[in-house]
């Protein structure tokens, strides 16, 4: 939904016709603010919070719809479309080109987009209401079995009008606006390459247009997501006033700029850019959801500078009034000594996945020869038992088919064995230790650098897998979790001979595969990208046959499925063993 909202804002902001904010917009916005305040007063995890949050989401969607409509109801939009279509497609403009016909075609695209957006928000709002209604009734009513997947916006018709305008009027005064609009809709539809080409045309043909800085920003993000880091850096540098941008999109871009320098091993510049992001977040310039991670990567950047990394960090941070200096120094000491940092360590190849079902954006990371989600899945439908902030959603393991975004699937047990293999290799590369086949070291490399119990329980997150201690949610006891802060579990697509599930478990001291009887606990999901467009989880099971023999040669203990573990009996603080 986040990306769809961004696209709607882009298109409606630059369309050329403005409307005064309507009373319904103000009324619904105020209603949403009041509901949000009520939810905050209840408190997350408290009785009534989930119901309040569901109500807030519904009202928020209604407010977005009211504000985006420009004071027009659906009937008004349809009439406007008919009016502009009659001119743009009628005898007046048939086979002709004029400023009047160009304006009519642009307005036709504008109102068509508004209608499509309203219809999508109506469907989305009904979907949210149905999901909340079913959740309150434990998904037992018959209608809850047919809710289906999260709705998607369809902007193909308005996109067609925009592209027709671009083709017919390539030199028209409004062409930069329409290029930008069409690119935004293409990007939201997953057509990143086509969106890039339109933006590239905009910046080359209209270099002095006011939309060029925003176009360069999106071009930079395109290069970054395709791992063309030097091209991304070059594009970021062309964004006029980049340092003064604010908001979520600017925050992500600033963070990605730092990450791009990190990934080409320009660690000093990376450290300074991470610092810029952190300070911007502290000043309220950017959302702070990546702040903790940025501090860790800034410390790691200094550590990778070699023997004098700590001294350079102290020189840079020494005179600055920031509250994270001591933490950065400690992290550099932990990771930055010559015995721990290997010059052969390769930069992490990171990326982004946009789930077209709900607009959620996920970080991804390439580990070995596969691309993994670097965050827990957050997709919500009837299979979702509960969600818990950045720990993502917890799922009932009986219903995993199709839960991952298109082109991705639930990893097999062999995929997790491969993950362990590469974590062990990373351990040897970074720490030069002989005990890297020990699962406690593997677990430490895969664990997140925060939230695990006790200061020494946090991981080093060297592979950027970022496994949070999400524990498990008890299905029969709403709002009750077990082993949170001590362990986490991820479903695999593999089934044991007796039909029980196989989950991948990380604890403070181990990384293992466990058989698990379904029905009592809900666990997290990490998706892995298909190696080919048609790959399924079953095919993925057969693709790692050489991993055990390779691991044996490297001296790595591969993980095997442990004995059956009945769900719900685990209680010791070290996890699910």
C-alpha cells in the first residue's frame, strides 16, 4: 500500500488541475487522527488494541479516498471522464494534434486515474473490513474461507492515456509532467525498466524542468536495486538539493547512498553518509526506522578501514554531541581488529522487493547463490495469526502455499542448510576461526544485532539476514508469545515423513532444523527468490544435493532434522530444542 499511495500522490500532485480540499477530506482526516490517538492511549498488546487498529485502518483508507477524490464522488469522476473522452477521442481531435486535444487527453488520463484509485480504495477498504470481521470471529464463518488475496490496483487504462500523450505530443509543454506520471504508474505496476526509460528521457530532454531532481532520485534507486552501485552514486549526486530532502523516500535514498559506498568498499565515505542519515533521523528530518541498523553499518565501515579504523572514528565523532559514540567504538573494537577483519570479505549485495499484493517493501540480501528476504514476511490474509511490529507476521503452518510474493517461495530444509553453510564460510572469512562449524557461531552471524536477551545475546548480523528473536505465537492464547528474545523459528516447505512440519530454529547457542507438530504455535516466514520464473518449493528441494559433500570438504557440520518436537512443550530459555 505504501508504494501505491506514493504513486497516487505523484500523479495527483502534478496533473495540472488542482482542487480545494473538500469537507469530507477534513472530516475523515480528523476522524482518523482521533482514532489513532485512541489506539495509542490503549497501548499495543493491550485488550482492545487490535480492534482499534483495524478500525483506524478502515477510517484511514476512507480519509485517503476522500482527500484524493478532489471533492468529486464516483459519479462526478465518470461524468468528467465522459466529457474529456468525448473531446479527446471524438471528431474534434480524431487524427488531429493541437494544444486543446493534448490538454483533453491529459485530463482524461487524470480523471481515469482518480476513478481507478477510488475503486481500488473501495475494494481495499472492504477487504480490510472483512479481514477484521473474520479475525474477531477466529476465521470460522464460511465467508472467511473465500476472502482471497490482498486486492491490487489496476491503472492500465489511465496508463494507456498517459503513454498515448507521450507518443502524440513529445514536445508539448506538459510532457515532463506526463513522463513523470507514467513512470510512477509503471513502477507501481512492477515495470521498473520501462519506468527507468521514461525518467531517463525526462532528465535528458528536459534537464531544467522542476521534476528532474525527483526523476534523478528514482533513477538512482533503480540503479541501486539493480546493484549498479557506481551508477547509483552518480545519479544521487545529480539530485539538486539532495541533502535538504525530507520524508521517507529521501530517508531511504540517503540510506541507500551510504549502502552503495559500502558495497563498493569505499568505507570512509560510507561511514560519513550513514552518519548523515542517523543525524537526520535524530532531527526528525527522516523516519528513524533504519537508525539502529545505520549505526551498526557505520561502525562496521570504520572497522573495515583497518588498523586505524577506531582512531579515525574517534577523530570524526570526537567533537560531536551524539549519544551513540561509545556504542560505535565498542562495535569497532569487537569487529575491527586485524584478527577479525579479512580483506577478502565481499560486500553484501542488497536489494529491494515490493510485494504487489499489498505494496509492502522488503529488504533482500544475496547469500551465496540465492536471494533471501532480509525481513520477516508481513503479508496479511486468513493465514496470518498475528503480527508483531518489525518481527513481522506469525503464520499457521498448515496453510503456506502461495503465502510468498510472486516469484518467491517458502525455503526448503535444504535452502536453510545452504544458509548455514554460507554463514559458516562468512565466519571463517571474517573471524579467521577454526570453530566456525560450531552452530553457535553460525547462529551469531545470522542473528540481528539487537533485541536478543542480554547484551552478549545479540548477533553480529554479518550476512545481513537479520534474524530477530521473534519466538512463536501461541495459537490458542491470543497475544501470548513464547521464547521471544531467546529464539526464533522459520517455516520450511519441507515435510517430515509423518507429515509434521520442519522449521529452522535459531537460539542463543544453536542453528538447527526441527520437526514440529502443527496447530499450537505460529512462526515467522522468510521467503527466498525463485531461481527460475517457474521454480517451486518442491523443485528447490532438489537443487542442493551437492551441499553436504561440499560442506564435508570445507569441514562444516551440516544441520540435520532433529527428533520430533511436539508443539507447545518448549519452555527453556535457549529455545525450541
